[in-house]
């Protein structure tokens, strides 16, 4: 969770979410009437680092408050509203990947045959990573399960047969893809502007 938070804070466009809203200086006199539980990423990070949360769900609840507070106070269509919405979507993708990774025991058993649900999840998640990460995935598959790759007549088109991945290759690829999503994947990574 700390990686997700640090990755979010590291984005230049997150500057408005890093510290508490200084509503007095900004003369937002109705801010405390509208936003009942203010949150900011910097405070959440400090609380997380000091062990102030009992579990990741508590952290996620606070991070979600950052986005929902911003969207509550700012009108739909405003720059801040859309920024919070984009960050919220990116956070939810990373958080879902973290939950999968934790829930799956980080795929420590390399010989465990992946379930249909595991394969389906990977087939959806793999489309969420960027081209550089996809190149790494293709290299991993080429090294461990080359029969799982089928090149089309076009030089830049490759099909991945997830069913043909060895259990160990599936484990490595899935862990890598989930790690990419946790460490800053999602819509903000792929877009040049927010």
C-alpha cells in the first residue's frame, strides 16, 4: 500500500492532494461545511509509515476520501474534479491488483496450476499495462514458454495463449503485471496529460 501511495504522491499533478487544503488562505469559507472529513495524501503517508492503520482497507478508505472530498467540493467539469476522478480510477486499479496479489498469496507456489478465474483476470489485467511493461512480459514468456506466443503476419502483432503458459511462467507474468498495476500503472501512466 505504501508503494501505491508513494507512486501517487510522486506524480507531478498530485500536488493538490499532498497537503491539507488550506481553506482559510484560499478563502474557501464553505469548505468545512461541505467537507466533513478532510484527508490528504501526505498525512495518510505519515500515518501509514508510523503504523497508524490496522489494515490496508483503512488506508484505502482514507485515500478514497481524498478523491471523494475533492469531487464533492469541486463541480463536475472542473479541472480538480477530473483530476480527482482520474486519480481515483488509477488508485482503484492499483488497489485491486494489490488485493489480488495478497489474496493469491503472491503466487508463491510456482507449480500451482492457475484456475480459470486466474487466467481470466490476467487476460484483462495485461491490457492495462504500458508498452514497455508489455515488452518485458513478452520477453518473460519467450524465455519460459515460447510455445505460448504466436506471431501474426504483421511484425508488431503477437498473440499470447495464456492456457499454454507453464504454471511457473504464469506465476511470474501474473506477479509482474500486478506489480506494474500497483507501482503506477493505470490511466494516468498511459496518458501524456490529465
